[in-house]
C-alpha cells in the first residue's frame, strides 16, 4: 500500500507541476511557429548529419569487414608483386627469382598447423571463345583445396577434384560474372570454352563473391566473380600467357591454418622464409585477414568518433541558437515572469518552465532530425549506390545529444529568468 501511495503521489506531482509547464511550452512554440522552426534548424541538421555520417561510415566499414571475413580469418595469403615492364623485372631478378613452387613447399612444411594450402597461377587470356561481353575474365590455376580455403559456394555443377588436378584435366569452373559474360544466363554445365587455343569442359559455376573495390588496404580491387578456375597443372601446361616473361613461377600462395590465432605466427614464418629465398627483395606481399579485420574494427571506432565530433558542431551551433532565442524570450516575457513570482511561483518553478521550453525545442528538432537523417541515408544509398547502415545506436546517440544540448544551453537563460526581481519585472513594459 505504501508503494502504491508513493507512485500515486509522484503521478499527482507530475500532473500538477510538469503538465501545465509542458502545455505552456507547446503553446509558446506554436505561438511563434517560424521563430521556433528557425531555432530548431540547428538541432534538425545536426541530428540528421550525425545519423547520415554514421550510416555512411557503418555501411562502408561493414562491406570492408564482410569482404575480409570472406577472405577467411584463418587464412594467410601471399601474392607476388608483378613487374610492369622488362626493365623493372631485370632489376628485381638480380637478387630474387620471384615467388616459386619451392617457396610454397618450404613455407607449408615450416609453418605450424597448416590445414589446407594451394599455390596459384593467374593468367590473362589473349582470346576466349565464346567472346566475352565486357571485361576479359582472368584465369586462376589452383589446386582443389582452393574451394575450401576461399569458401567458394557452387550454385551449379562441382569443383574439380584431386584426380583431375593430377591429370591436368581440361576442366573449368566459372564465376557468375564470367558465366554471364560468356554464356549469358544459359545452363553452362557440360559446355565447352576455348581459352587461347585450348578447349576446356565447364563443370561448375561459383556463387557470387564480394570484391573489395579497393576499400581494403593491401587487397587488389579485382572482380572475384569474373574468374575462370582451372587445375593448376592444367593451366600451366595448357595455357600460354602472353606476359609470362614478366611473371613468377607462381603468383600466389594460400594457407589455411587451424585457427585465426595461428595466422600471425605463420605470417612470421613466411616472411622469414621469403626474406632468405628472395634475398631481402620485397617483390611479394603477405596478407593476414585476421589482422586486417582487427585493424578495420579499430578504424571504425576512430571514424565514428571523428564523424560524431564533426557533426556535433551543428548541434552546438543549434544549442547557441536555443540560448539566444531563450534570452530574447525572457526579455519579451519579463512582465509574465514578474506576475508568476508575485502570485507565489518559486525560482525553481520559473527555471523548470524555461528549461522545459528549451528541451521541447531540442526534442522536437531531434525528432525531425531523425526523420531527415534516415531519409538522407536511404537517399544516398539509392542515388549514389553506396551501402549505408542506420543503426539504433546512432539514432539514440544523436537524439540524446540533441536533448542534452537543449538542457545545457537552456539552463543559463532559465536561471537568469528566475533571478529577475518580481517588482521590477512587473513594472517592465
């Protein structure tokens, strides 16, 4: 019964004290609609900017982290740096013979807890039949284990097996973009494809994969869907690359470790081996997706803080606008304040009244800003083709900050109003 009476007492106090002030606050906002709207603009644009910026940043980071996770947090990827011309190649070849199958064998034998591994040789075909529409697909010569390492999901057919790899069988698996460019939307299983002068049998189609688009440092922006996969031996023996004189023995090594925690140690082993065999020449790059993922998460936190700090300037400007308009309101309502004090209103009542009005401005402005910010986020995603993610955290953060700004910047005018002398305020015209 005591608890019930306390709650009833609080409810009664709220009705008697706060509801009249809330009603008066709304009445004053509606009495000066244009002035109230102009005062809210700072809050509206500030909240909208915070939400839109955070949604753009979250969308970009989400794409980058999804791509890194696709690379595999248990994987270690080594890629050769290709020479662009004969002179650059000659300079490198004075000290390093480039990435080789011997490097692959030594690293896989030395690194601890290697579950799966494959070398890679990339080819750029000089001609394809059927002739592709659009960009020429690249050819990846890999071992069958590449399917599990890269997490390839087949939408039709199958991947080549170890027997076909050992026999250098003329079989191929297509990425979805390569399939569309070569055969359209037709069923390609069982069809033949001519790469340079070699016919290969299409046995599978790989499902869609994300591409980094250059957003992840150290990762090429190659379209991973526009690929043709062949067994490594088949690609090496059957295809002739018109730029083979610029290429290493292999141009990539993929290792899959037992756990993500093993990848940094395996990376150090690979660096040690390659540093010796390449005599200190940095003609290769080592990619550790687990480290990239951790770095992206740190970058996202910093990015969010910076974006919030930049967008919050608008909210601070809006807060200054609220303080300015509340000070002007005090001058307009000096006589009203004096009358309230004369009939028994306490200073705390006056402070509460003006604080409620200031918070109402920031509250309504914050609500309108949320609507504008979410609309901006969706419009940017639709018009610019960017990925945006509007989270509840960004909405709550911007809204709470806007209301807090109204409370803080409304405090000084409220205190100033409460300190007015009742007699002098009543005399004021």
